[in-house]
């Protein structure tokens, strides 16, 4: 992967590490620009532009629907079989008096991933045609702020820990919902890594907004 130290364009960009300000370089997909003062990555152009994160968002949406429609696990204890969806666990927490925890789990496992996926689709689909839908900039800014709160992987880790503890007490069969949920987490991480925030903002600034 090639790197560029030249800063010869009119737009200015600042280094997040040392504060050095220089002119924004023109980069080809896959190239990086490094800060002339501290040599940290100043700017990076993702290799596949807008199409890659958009495709990953569509895949994540399908996995989200599947993970919320099919059981996470199937338990067989003393001859009795039980299955549970994501909402089953949330409802059980609420019924047992843990309303705040139930709300937190609902937010990080359902609301936050869904908002992330729909926000990416809302922003990127029209940008492929050089346009943007109303409030696209506000939606994308919300998406950037939401990323630290999307902790679906913590919920997944909790499920795996519970499965290990139940292994000696019950026969456990992983459901398609749990497999899909794990796949969604991986794809969302890949989507975040594939998104070129700087390039998306430039496209939003130059796009024609639908009214």
C-alpha cells in the first residue's frame, strides 16, 4: 500500500495526534497520507469506496432479521426442551424486576444495531447516485456518535459464558438465531472498518439533496 507525504491541495486537514495542519493530499483508493511531523496516519482512502460498506450493511440487515426471528439456543433439561429468542431473554429480565437491565440489553442488542444498519443504508444508497436524502448529514453524524454504544459483542460474550456454565446441567444446541447474531457482529465490525468517513463527508458536501 503506497503512502503520500505531499500536501499540495487547497483543503486543510489536521493531524489528530500532534495537531499539525497541512493541505489535504489527493489519494487513490488504498493509499495513505502520513503526518510530516509525527508520521502517524493523517488520511486513508479505503480501497472499495462506498460499495463495500453498503453491501456489508445489506448483509447485516438480513442477519439482524434472522437473529431476531429464530431461537438463539435450544436447551434440554431433565427431558424438557426450551427455546429462546433475544426478546425472550429481555422479557424475562423485565418480568423478574430488572427493568433497567432489560432496557439496556434491548438498546444494545436490537435498537443500536438496527439504527447503525439503517443509517448506513440511508446515507450511502443515494450517495451512489451523487445525491443525498434530507438530514443525511445529521444521520451520519449520529451514526459516528453511536458506534461506541453499540456493544452487541458484549451481549454475545455473556451468552457464551452462560452456555459454558450450563454445559454440565443441560444439553445445549445452538440455534440459527445465535449463529446469525454472531455473523451480524462480525459484519458490522467489517462495515465500520470499510467505511471511509472522510470520503463520505466529502460526498455529502457535494451531493444534491432531495427535497
